[in-house]
C-alpha cells in the first residue's frame, strides 16, 4: 500500500470505526458539534504524517469516508475542528491528533510533552487559553486490523455461577517471573496461554480468570516523571483495543488465541473494564481522544459551568451515559469483546457511576435496562464493583437481578473476625451463608455475592497477616496513599521475622481465611499469588509498581508449597461437595419427612444458638451444621442434589476450646476432614462419636463430615 492514497469514496456511517471489508476500509466517526473532521494517515513507523483527508460526508452526525486502496496495518488518527469554548463544554483543537474511540488496535505510547494539552500550560488564563502546537509525534496511532481468526469449535465454558472459582490476575505480573514460560512470552497474552500457566490454574481448581484492565490505557504523566508507571491500567483510552504492552506478537489475534486456549481447558475469561472515566482527566488534563472528538457529548459536565467535569470516580471525569452515543459506544464495546474476542463476562470498575441519572444512583438506569434486554450481553457474566466516590455511590446489594457484586462486607467481616475482633458472629454467619440480608429481598441467589478477602487493591493475603500498617514509600507519595483501615494483624511483628511461632501463626491465619472463603456460600475470588504466599512488602496500593513488588513470585519455599497444596485441597473439597456452593439460600428447616434441617448453628457446648446469643459481644467461637441430605435443590437437569452432612467449627479466640459435636444417627460418626491448626490441614485418625468434644485449637477452623461407621 503506497501513500498518499488517491481514491476517496463517500463510505457509510456504520459501522463506527475503521472497518476492513476485504476490498477497502470504511472510516466513520461520530461528532455532534464538530465543524470539520480530518483523517490523518501515517507512514508504517507512525512518525510522519503522510496525508490528511477531509471527511466531507456526514450522516446523522457521523463523519465518514471509504478508502478503496487502504489495507489492514494502515496507521491513522483524527483531527477534529470546532469551537474551543470550555465555558460551554467545547474543547475542539484541530492541532491535536486524536485516538479514535472505536480503534481496534492502538500502537505506541504517549510521549509526554505540553503539546498534548489543548491549552497553554502555565498560561495565566489556564485551560481557557488555546494551544496551537502539533502533538502527533508523541501520540499513539490507531491501526486498521483484519479481524479474521480461525475460532474452530471454540465455545464458552458456561460455568454455572455457584460452581465458579474466580482468579483475579494481571496479564503482565502473573508470568513475568515464571521460570517455565519462555522469556519472550512472559508478561503477555501468549504467556497466559502457555502450558505451565494453564496447568497451575487447573491444578488449583480455577474456573474463571478475571484479568485486570487490558483495554488500551495511558501512563500518567506524573508517574512517568517519577520513574513509575500505571501498572494496574485503570486509565483507559481505547475501549476496543487490547493493550499492546501485553502482546508478544503485536497483533490483536494473540488475545484471541489466549481466550481460545483457555476455553479449550474449560477456563472462562472475564475482563475488568473501566467505562466510568478515561485517561483525559479533568479540565486540566490532556486532549487525547474523546475530549477532542466531542467533549460536550462524551463527558458529564457541571450543568451551570460546563468548563468543569462531574467527578464520581476520583479520576477527574465521568463518562456521560445519559448521552445515547456514549451509551452506544459502551454497548458496542461490550458486544465486540463478546462476539469478536469471545470473552465470557465483565467486572465493571466503579459500577455505580454507570447507574447515575442526574446525580442519584438509579439501579434501573438506561445502562442496566439495555444490558438486561440485550440478547448477547444478558447471557454473559456481569459483575459490579458496587460503589463509586460520589454521594450515594455505595450500592452493595442494590444491583439488578442477574448481576454478581464484589461484596466488601464479606471482606471486612472475615478479616476482622479472624483478627480476633469481638461481637461479629452474627455478621460472620450472614457472610458465610451468602449474605441473604443483601440479596434475598430482590429475588437474587447466593451467587450474587462475589466473596473475597483480598483483591488487587489492598494487601495481599500474606501481607494481611504480616503488617499492621501500610508501607507504600515506593509509590513516592510519602506513604499518604492507600487505605489506612485494612483490618490487618501482623501476629506480633511488623513484616518479615525469624520468630517461628509468629510465622506459624501467620500460616494458620492464611489457612483460616482461605478455608473460610471456599467454604462460604457465594462465588469465591482468589487474588493471584495468594495461594503461594505472594508479598508486596506491605504495599497496599501497588498501582504504579511494574516490578518485583507486584509480580507473582514462582520460586516457592517449602512453606509456600505446603500452603499451595492446602489451597488446592480446600478448593477440591468445595468442588466435590455441593453443600458449599448451594444455588439457593438456606431455609433453616427440614424437608418433608426428614428430621434433618439444612442448617443450624451451634455453641461450644453443642446446643443450638438462640436469638439472644447472637448479640453476645464476647463470642468468638461458633459452629454450623450443614445438612447436605436436606438440600432440597435440583441440578440443571432437574435431578435432586444431595450431599454429606458437615460440621464447620470456627474459633478466632486466643485460647483452645473443646467443642461438643452434634448428634448423628446411631450408625454414623464424625470424620475430621480438615483442621487449619495442622500445617497441611489433615487430621490423622480424626474419628469422633456423637457428643464427643473436638479439641478446637486457638485461632483455627475445623471441618468434620458425617459418615457411616465401618
């Protein structure tokens, strides 16, 4: 393909973006308030602007043309001309090269300079001034793709919600230090699809990987100037393009190959998506894409002074889903990732921001109505981070039916309970059984609760039991960043220690937390590396650390290997026993013709809890009988589901407690299955009779199963 191109045809307003049809490329860009639009074409290395083509056709506010000589691989961008009138919401500046909102591939990174800003940095008029410098030399370029890919017999694993085990991970950090991944593939989509990685996921029992943001994103200028980077990627600039920093080959099909490979092993791919804001920030931010294409349409602006942005995200701006074209862009992006990239679902960052109509959060907002009636998107996994930073943004339990939610009540309660805080057994019991107090009133099921004790944002599991305080000095913010309320406990020493007793207690606390997680009703989510003792050295906000602080360490000590084996065993127990992953909430009653209730709660003396005892502030020990024989559930084929009967015993107190076991039929006994006080969780010769006392050690959890006497 030789540039410049000579033939320019009118083209069509749909589909939006740059679309290769086998003969040429159609370009279509929406801008309601633009006065003139130029398509800019670049040489193969993206350094030299070779040609500008004015789009003279406009249909329904979409500017378009067709280039019959264009081919996949062509690099391009846009210059959009119109009023520069910040007070009325318009920030057009034709001197700035823009990333197209529908770009399927974005190559290169922003090389920061003042030229990327639509106004003169340092000018006395601030963002009301106008900057005439050309920024194309430091801008990424959009690239036309050929979407062809051989999917073969690929199909979604369609893991039922109750059976899911979510593994939250970062594409780069997960494999950067993996010794069995070829060096050229480490930190990439291809690396995620290698045999050693998939083997680890399958041995662990993972059903679904949740990838931290892979949409093309920008490294903030202030981080680059401090020698840091936006590692987490919650700074999107392209909602259709997989970020090329995670690509070994530099082609979009690498992402598709990763998905296809994971699917072939029965593993779902869920994307963490950021549709609440972009990398352009507030009124002082750069002009990179949407701001220059049509600021007044894409962003929520302050009604009585449109120079400023409504900020429900803490990132300077909020996308305006009240605007049909902004809503369309997000819906088109979601469908693209499902239909073209075959992903299985989405976790929505700061999802409450997507529900805001005017200033309030409305769970029946247009975005959710459209999602639930969409024939494609209503069939995939939808998970909300159910809060934003605006007033009324905390919405745990209030998302529509069909959605899962990150349940931070679960996280906080389980952390506090195992830390030894008193007066929590009522809340502990609610979280353990699926948080019916949040979800049952609206007809939702236990799987609406996505349970976690750690996530990317905060301490790792090892750090949770090793640090009382955050240690974020590496972020160069004087340790001011990150949450101060971690509900963590260092078990007696801050950070690494040679004290064997402290290290043993920390290991036990990790076993307690993850055993509780996987024996709870709902969908468990495990943070990558927690199963192997990953530490961030006490950093609870490693968003800017693309280095050993964040990368998963695969060189395991003997203690790490023991803990990995323990986690594998606990997940296997969950998978083997449906009583731990019920499809419906407990009834607290026995089915007709049976004396066995599906659940009842026990005190250490073996008697059932009464209503008054839930309020005892000193209580730190609790037992729960799970009646697998009384489940009253059916599988997807309508067959009755039954399981063994279990007793779970929890003791977060600092002293041992003898716990009297409940009655079992005369021909049955209690077999100890797991005890977190023991390093590998196994209890040798652990057989007990009805009414026996179980020696429940301090700060430990025990699981016993009813079985027939031999």
